[in-house]
C-alpha cells in the first residue's frame, strides 16, 4: 500500500453519454471503478451507496457529467469510493456571514430613521397648503361651466 490512504478526485463521466441511453448510469459506475483501479492500483473497488444514489438520481439516461469523489484504501485491501463533502468551508462561512450582516443593517437604519421624520414634516406642511388651494379652484371652475353648457343645450 502507498503512504497516502485517502485521495480526492474529480472524475469526468462525459463519455458515459456515448453509450446507449438505457446503459449510461451503469457505464458511469463502471467508469468510476476503472478510474479507481488505475489511480489507486488496487483491484477490489467498493462504491458507497450515497455515491450510487447521486449517479442514479436523474435516472439511467442522464448521469452527472462530473463527480467529485474521495477514494480511501482500507486495511482489508480494497478501495472505498465515497462522495466528497467539503466540511471545512461549510463551517467557517456561515459564522462570518451571520456576524457581519446584522451589524451593517442595524446601524444605517437607525441614522436614516432619525433624519427622515424631520425632513418629512417640513415638506408636508407646504405641500398640504398648495394641494388644498388648487383642487378647490378647479372644482369651482368646472361646476359653473357645466351649468352653462346645460342651459345652452336646452
């Protein structure tokens, strides 16, 4: 056995699409076994059930084009092929995001709320006065005009 007991590979399964549509997922499994035999130099290969489920997830006709796997040699003399899961990055990323997002959101919101009410009060007062005067004039002008038209038609 070699010094490294575990390796991570990305296997290209694109050539599985060259086989008949009813045999593509089976061909992809065989390609993974061939790849493991070639790179790990061991004849006995075992594929984990999770990896087989990933390949068969879309059915026999459309296996994935690429798959990332972890190959590890066991003491019994066979190679175990399992799906690769990156645990280090998934733990670090959520902690950083959750700490930064609330701090940024809270501070600007407080400042904006304090400034906006003072500006709105000043703008609303003149706007109300202008709006009250204009609609009153328009309504008065329209009413006499309608009356005049009605009288001329009769």
